[in-house]
C-alpha cells in the first residue's frame, strides 16, 4: 500500500508492501509461540502391500495440529528429527505452508510432486528415516525457541502412534507417553492404520484411571466379596463351546472392572485382564456376563462385558476365578455339569462363600436363546433351586436327610470299560466320553454315593468328590453307573448315568484302575494291566466281593470280557445291569 508521511513540513512518499504476518525474528515468517502447534501422530513403519516393496520411502509421515485461534504460516519453521536423546539428528526448514486454526496438517517424506493423497506437505528425505526400534523425537522450533516436541516409541509395522482424543491436542499432553496409543481402527491405506489429517481414534488405557462420560477419574477396584460368580455355562448344546461358554457375576457393591483378571487357578496361563479407557462400571445389584465370544450371533445372543480364552470344561479340575493383581476376588469350582444347562447358584447363597459349595448350584432353567435349546438365566436373577442340601445331607424326594455311607465291603466295583471302540472322525466325540465303570451294593441295606471320593489308580491320587443335592441312593443288590459323560449322544448310549467322573481310565501304565474313598478310607479299588478295545471287563457274579476284584484280568470264573452290546452297539458290556456268568 502507499501512505503519505509529513516530515519536517515537507511531504514525502513512503511505499510499504503487504507481506503477510510479521517475521518472528527467529527464522519463522510468522510469530509462533510454544503450544501454537502440537505434534499429534507419527507413522514410522509402513506395511508393504502383498508383493510390494518393504521400503518406507514416501510412506512415513507425522501430523501436527494448530491449537491457536488464527491461521499460522509455517515458512521458516525448523523440524528436527533425532533419537530421544538428541543423537543422530537431521532437520528440515519449511517452505510456505498455512494451517488453519483447529486443523491438522500431515507432513511426509516425499517431494511435493510425489505426495500420497493423505499427505499435505513433503519434506523429502531431509529428516532421514523414522526409527522402527528404540524410538525417536520430533522438535518444531523457530530458531532457538521450541514450539513443540514429542517422542515416539513402541512402533509396530503398519500402525501409527496417536495422541489421545480424550481432550483437545495440547503441547504438554503429548509429553506423556501414557497419552499415546497405537492406531488400530482407521485404515488409510491397505494394511496401514492411522488417521492422517483428522482426529485421532486413540483412547489410551491409564492404569488406575478410567473415563466416565468423558471425564477421567480414579477407578474403584473390587475387593473380595464385591463380585460373586453366580452362573456358568460349561457345556452349551448345539453351539460350539469355544463361542458359547460364559459365566455371570453379581456386583454386591459399586465397582469398576478395569484391571480385573478372568482366570483359572488350575492352569498355567496368565489371567485375561480387562482393559479399557472407559470405566467398565457395575452398580450394586447388577449382573455382568463374560463369554468366549463377544458376538451375540455366536455366543447365544449374549451382551458381554469382556471375553476369555480358556475353557470352562477342562479335562481336570474345572474352575474359574476373578483376580485383581495378586488378590483373588472370587472363585468357583465344580465337578460336573449338564450339557445344555447352566450351573445356577441358588439365590439364598449369593455370596463369595455361598458359591464355594458345588451343592449350592443346580441346573439352570429357562431358554435364553431365541431359537436354541440352552437353559439358564444369563444376566438376570437366578431362580430358586429345588433343594440345596448342606454338607452331610441330601435331598430324598424333597426331604433333607443324612447321607448314608456304604458299610465296609458292601460297595464293589463290578464292571468297567477303559478302552472304548475307536470313535469315528465324523462322530464329534472322543473315546474318553464313552468310558464308564459300575458299582454294586452287595449289602442288605441301601447306601448313598453322595460325597464319596473317586480317583484313578495312581499311587497318590487326586480324589474328586461325588457332588449332588439329590440323594444318589443304591438299593441292596442294585447297580450304579459312573461315566465320563451323561450325554447319550457322547457316551455311546449308556443307560441313565448315576454320576460322572473327570479322570481318564488309562489303558496301561501306573495310573490304571479305579479307587473309591469315603474320606481317607478306601472302600474298593480295581487295577488292570491290559484291556480289550470295545469290550468291558466284568466281574463274575459269584465273585462280587471287594477282595476278589482287585486285579482285573481275564481269569477263568472271575473276570471275563463282555459279549453283549448296549446303546449304539459300538461297545459291549452290561452297564447298570447284571453281569453274565464267566466261563
């Protein structure tokens, strides 16, 4: 523009040219101060497309944000890239470039004529390669005045590092490594994830804190007794266990589940810890579900708070527990479960001690799937169990009475199938599902099997109690049947199973055999050295004595191989029925 200035009474002509914002005097055309610009994202290691080159040339970039209230001219601003300690530094001085207030600008390692569509400004190779290991640092400055700086670390191929979106970008916020996380959601190019030129999708997890409706607060961790495991589905029917297993918890107090671990005590895997930037909150009296799959189409229509990878139907000692750090919040164990029905805790025992007794659980009722057959009340209050028997008692047709233990020598193992016929590949079951053994009451009075202990033939056995609220009574001269599975579709069509066991009837080795205990007292045992595939080994009816069945082998007049088929006709035996006379 032109202007007239009076000097000493004379008229002089002063010519002034409009050049935009005044230079800062520190090498920048604009006057930039600390915090005007914020480094918000770094993409250090691009993933090459299938068959493409692994080079990062033209693919590396970082993003800055204009946190001021005016457009900023960046000409003359220096960018320095180095290791976090300042070593191996290289720099670039920016050419003319304007960034509007509240907007992002993406700068990449390409020349101006070769910029990818998601890159706004190219610095060519001036900053060198971004570091894929051990981290790096970016500094924006006007001369000796720093505008912003940020370090990047934990680089993963194909994923950017992003500043949190929990609040507007701030030049002090990006100094905290905990405020950065890995870009996983926005795929800006095939196989590469980040949000160049736009808001971050980063919501970092801060240990001990969580976001409640956009406000960060301290988490409220649970203490023992605050959470109670109230229902489990170990054996879903018609849907896969790997997606259909679940368990339910009840909150007794207001708590956050952030940092809570889902675990098994009887395995070697680490807990699955629930992590989320948002508060995973449960109010007192509410129920929450955890499942093998979070997809309602796969898990039976359930809405979950988290997922776990371990099985609720392991081969040995089933259990599940909730932990927080090294502290156990609640734990549940069980011996057996029914296919297609949950284990439902009686509502009179909704405490972390009440669920310690397997007898306080009963089969769930009520179909919870829209079209499926599985029974239970996931996420809802449990119905009353018919009768829950206390220790030492059992339910005899609706009346609680004391358990009657077998008299010495009156419980005799009389038949077993340790080596079922080979299972067809398409069968969907295992040979172990078809194992069983039979016991007979050789006395003159009835006894109960409740709370007896079952084990294989190991010298130091793991004894598993027979748990049932209902009295498992065996009349004089009658038989009882123990099996690996009570599902006739899996156990080759056995008659009604009295109780199940969870150990293997091994064919050979030191652990062959079956032992039955009353507390520490051995009631009866059988060991064998060899068995025949598909044939039960049965005791001759003239030798139904605890002293005669100790060593099972084909012996004239004592033990013989079964010759009668049962169930689906794939195996031979007389389970829960009289044995044939041995030759």
